[in-house]
């Protein structure tokens, strides 16, 4: 390989790696380039504080283009504003001159208070304004921020827009709305509803009393202790949730979904591995090309999709319906009215020893391994075309062969339908006692 060809190949590989990590949110390609990019400047800080006394409206809007914004509640009936102007210049005198050119503006009318920073494009890269406010608890707050962190704690309602910065919100008495991208989002102790929209962010939300709506791409979503309905749109996002007492609706692709100790869930996914442990109510999943693992499900189960491996244990709802193909199904210790439609794989079923409800398996090119509790006699029918039935129960069934079909019936009562019906084609059926 010639040197030019090697360098071209190396460039393509590196470009591909960079593009992949940028798309998955592990790399932020934003770079600030200013006139002083290649010059070195010291940073100088200039502080100022001011207070607002009542009367004032209960709405506050903060606009900060470049810097951190922090807002905390206070028991005092006043508003305290602390600012830090951080200026990069060659000398302190030049920095002071620059700092004096812009101010933090406070405007007030009958409807709201607006706190904003003066900026222009020439000062963008060398000036930073950090703002810290203490306001009464019963305020409605809106923050529009860029390229800095936002932290809010202890107020009534909050709306936060932060283009490129971490957002942290806690102890919000009513509702919270967040719009951001690229950086982490931390939310805790929300008394009302919570709505979050982002791209390539790590989202962590805990203890939300109202409805939760989260939309994120190419990042992760972690949820805990949610009291009402949670709606999650997390394409290419890892999703983890626990202790969620309201219903869950989740949309995802290519990344894992793991849920535990939940009420009910509806999932629409594409090639996502899914694990659900301890659901009190219904589980409804549409997915393909991956694995679904269920354990301790008390509600109804509905699973549909291509090429799904399904593993289930301790399932005791009213019904189980599974439709899939090409990978295996293994259900252990279950009691529900069960219908399985499957092709090109293997099905292994070990129902509960306590109560066996009707089970129907309709397979094509599907091997079936059915294990019945020792000594239990339930009406069962096994039927295969172009395959064999291996019967390992102590009590033999009635066997017949007709038109290429092998059929065995056992424990039938007169004019009764079978409790267990196993049908397949071009594959074998094994019926045996469970250990």
C-alpha cells in the first residue's frame, strides 16, 4: 500500500470515529474561535450586588448569553442579585475598562422583572457574566441562558432554556420545563409536572410528583420515584427507570431499556434490549432484532416483533400473547391464558406448579419443549407435521398419525377442549415432567 493510500485510509477511519462519537453524544464538536484564540490573556473578576424591594410582580425572567446562572429561594421578601463579570485582557485596567462597558440590566413592569446582560459579538469570547439570585419562593421563573451552567432550587415554577450548558433543578414546588442540548440535566424533587427536551444529554430525574415527559436523543435517561405517567422518547438513548407508580410509555432504538418496580409499561422500540423486573400491571412491547427479559410480572403481557428472543419468569397476569420468529422463547413459572405464535426457533415452557391456565402454541419450523409439573394431569394435545413427538410422561397418551401429522392426546375428558395445545410443523415436540 502506498503512503498516500495509507494516509487516506487513516483519515477515513479517524473521520468515521469522530462522526460516530459526535452522533452518539460522546463528543461535542463546538469550538469557539475568536480574534484572541491564539493570544493569552489573564482573567479578571469584577463583582457587584444589588437588591430589589417590594412591591414587585411574581414573575422573573433572566437572559444571560454567556455565563452561569443560579437562582435560589429565600424567606426574605426581597430579591438579591449578585454578579461577577469575568473579563480576559492583558492588564487589569483594560479588563476594568471592558467591564464598565456592559451592565446587568434590571427592568420591571406590572407583569414581570427582567434581568439581562448586555453583550455584542465583539465582546462575546472575552466576557463572561455569572449571575446568582435569591428570590421569594412563590415566583414563576424563566431563564434563557447560553454557554454556562444553570442551577435552580426552591421556587414555584421554572422554565429553563440553556443551549450549551448543564442544567440542575431541585425542590420545584409546581411545574418545570427544560430545553437544552449536549450537557447533563439533573432534576430532583418536583412537586408538579416535568417536561424535558434535549439532544445528546444525560438526563437524570428523581422524585417527580406530576406527569413526566422526556425527549432526548443520543444520550441517556435515568428515572426514579415518579408518581404519575411518564412519557419517554429516547431514540438512541439508554433508558433506566425504577420505582415508577404511574404508567410508562417509552420509544427507543438500538439502546437498552431497563425498568424495575413499575406499574405498567408500553414500549415501542427498534433493536433495543429490554429488561423489566417487577411490574404490577400490563406490559406491552413491540420490538425487533433483540432480547426481551421479563421477571415478576403481575399484569397482562403482549409482545410482538421479528427476531426476538423472549425470556420470562414469574408471570401471573390474566393473559400472555407473544408473536415473534427466528430466536428462542423460554418461559418459566407462569400462569396465564397464553397464546404463542412463533416460527423458526425453539420454545421452552415450564408453567407454574400452582395453577395451569390454557396454553396454545402455534409454531412453524419450531421445536417445542413443554415441561409439566410432576403428577399433574391436564388435558393436553401435541401435534406436528413432518416431525416427531417425544412423550416422556409416565402415563401414555393416545397417538395417531394421519396425512403426515403426528398427534398425541392425553388426560382428556369427554367433550372437553385441551388445556394445553401444542402445534408445530417440520420440527419435534418434547413433553416431559419438570424437575
